[in-house]
C-alpha cells in the first residue's frame, strides 16, 4: 500500500515529483501554474495517479500547455474519462507567459515540470526554466553530491 505524504503547513500536498528532471537539467528559475483538469482527472490527481517522466511545457499561441503528462483514468469514472496523455492548459498570468516564452526562446532552455501538488484544493504544477545537462555534467553533479555526503558523514562522526 502506498504511503500518503502529510500535508504541509501552507496547505500544499505534493502528489508527484519529477526527480529525473533535477538530474537531467540545471534549474534556472521556477514558477507555479494552475492545471486545467476535468472532473475525473482531478480525482486521479488526488489519488496520486500522475506521471511526469516525459512531460514538458510549451508556449503556443500565447497560451501555456503541458504535453505528455500521464494522468491515469479514474477507476470509478464513466465514459467521461479523457485521454490520459492529452495536452492540458496551464493557468499563468500574461506577464509570466511572456517571460517564460522569452526565456524558452534562448538557446538550450526548456520548460520542464518539476512537481504536481494540491494547494488549497486546486491542482498546481511547478515549472522550471532549465538547461539540459551533458553526460559529463551529470557525472560531475553526482560526484559533488557524494563528496558532500561523505564530508557531512565525517563531520557527524567527529562530534
């Protein structure tokens, strides 16, 4: 049985985290966006049936869209269940969309979803403006993380 995460103090309950995104990308900036969902989709999100592994966001015709995010069909749903990997509109202010569009046009930058969470009953997504890492950058980040862990371990043993 899957453990539920306790709700945070600010009314935020994390549903899913895209751990792979932090490994494959250097995060430059993050922004919170609302998700436009149907009735059965929000029930699946509340049940934690979301996958962000291959998901990405794109600005098209002045609107932000989330592509390839998989929200499983609601099990008790009826024929109103929709396609699990359909494109979903993201709710952002105009100035945020313009800023993200300008950043996304820069060479090598992309919009990557980091997490989906519920905030005061609404589904939200954390988007990041990120730059892809090369293989050697990933190895370097892992080596730095392990060195930091070893250093902290040695400090805790001295105490």
